[in-house]
């Protein structure tokens, strides 16, 4: 660029100062005029003024300025989607000059219609060109990577095929840049988030090279249910903002959960109505054995919310359920019509507690527990501390375990 005269520099400084707020209206301080003799700029990569943003990768896009009266003494400044920091250029005797709008500016415009305009500064004032309304298309979905779970195969995450954590990955995407904000979420049924792995996370230089990688801990995986569905949702804020609602969503990956569970159901249907198990007594059923520390009965309780005929009933005290096959997960129903306290203790092979769950009397509740990886439930102890009245019943045990390899 040729040297500027003092007068030109003064005018250029005024132009730069007036446009610091990235608004065309700021040029009013220089009393600009818009002139049809200064046609709108042209983006070489955007035929019909529509830009595929990937055509500007990796360097950017070329904005061509041409008008019939161009002089070599003209000072030309560019305004591209709010950015007025481009180095000014002198006019050319050939009637055309070209600015490079870097890929970072293109990235900020993805999926928008933006304004591109140039200003010609002369000693007698500033002239604005016609405005180019440039349509910047969204990045095509088939150009965006789909999040993956490394241990999954053909849309199935089988927890019996690997030990340890699961790796959630997203390959580096077109126009990835340091500072972009991303959200990575794993949802379950109904789109309810289960794990928010990244929330407004700012991309680093390492991420630009390697893509995104996060883990789901094994203990969390073991709480998943057979046949459930996981969706991995990934969004990028190309504007580097913190508003997830305007971030660009990537293709969603869907995985079905396979636990290879073997399920046993015990609903006490082999019992006899009003069968009593005395304190200290034992009653064996197909999927578990009832050890009565206090007297219990097998009754047909019509007030129960469950459809089966028989269930374990007691006024208070302790009853233990020893599983026929050690399990990783147990679900059962419990019903109480009192204000007493119910304590459930899940025990391992040595009788040591794996977990304790305590709650007040309920009208009907499903209780479920999945033990940590590598451990098994052998016995379930239920302690009922009743108030001045009431009883509890238990039924419909679903006992899940994985077969030995």
C-alpha cells in the first residue's frame, strides 16, 4: 500500500474511530453518503451472494471491491459482519482491490445473513457502497461428525463386552477454532439429560487437533437398564457465546443398551393363602428364600397396588430375602399404610452392607438398587419400625444378574 498523506491519515483515523462500535451508523460522524456508483462488494466464493462457509476454509473468503471511479489515492475500508478492523487499502488503477475475510469471520456468520459494505475515504468525505446482504449457509449436516461411544457397535452399547469406562468422542469438525463453546450431553428416555459431560466448554488448541473426548464412569454405566436408549447430543457455539439455545446441533447418535441380564421374577405365587412363616422360620421360593426374623405371612392383600395374588406381609420387625442367584440389580415393590420407618440393607456374600436405604411409610413404591461394578447382592434385609398401627407388604422382586462368562 502506498504512503498516505497527512490529510488522508487524519481522515482514515476518523473512519476507524467512527466504526469501532461495528455499526454502519457510526460513519455518520463523517457525513457519509451512499452512492449507487459504488456497487456492493462481491465475495468471490459466493455465487449469487450465497456462501457455503466451507469454501473459505482454511484461509477465508475474498471480498472484491470494484467501482468505475476508483483512484489510486482512494482509501478503502471494509466492514464484514460487524468487523471493521481490516487494514485499509489504497485504490488500484485497475479498478479492483480484494480483501481477505479470515475464516474466523466466516465462522461467526454461519447460518446467518450478514452485511458486507465498503467505504471510500477521500479528502472531501466518505462514500458508502451499496450493501451486500450475504447469505452464509449452515454447515451441511453430512459434513458434521456424529458423536460416538467407542465401545459401542452398530448402535448397541453392550456393557458385557468391556470393562471400565465408556469413551464419548467427537471428531474435529469443519471450522473448529480455539475459544468456540461446546455442549456434550447424554440423554435417556424422553430426552432427559443423564450426563452433562460438557457445558459451555471452551475449545483448546489440543481439541482443535484431536477433537473432543470425555468418559462415562463404569459405576454410572452399571445403573443403566436393559433395553434402554441413550442419545449423545453435541452442540457448538460458533459465535463463542454462552447461550446453548443458539448453538448449532450436530447429528445425534442413538445407542441401545444391552446388559445381557438374566432376569428372575419372584412374586410368591407358589405360596398358600395366609401361609405363616414363624419367627426364625425359612421358606424357599424359586428365586429367593424368605428368612423370617419376626413372624411374617404370605397373604392376598387386595389393597396392594400390584396385580399379583400373594405377597410377604408383616406388622413389624425384620425379614431377609436371600437370593437364589447373586445379583447386580434388584427391583421390588413395597407398600405401607403407616407412618413407620422402613430400612432396606443390601448385603454381600459376607453379610457386609453394600448400601442402606431408609424412608418413611409409603402407599406404594418401587425400590431399586444396582450395586457397584464387581460386586453382587446376596441378601436384602428389610427392617420395619412401625408406628402405633399399620403393616407393610413386599412383592414382585425382579432380580437381575449377568451370566458367568
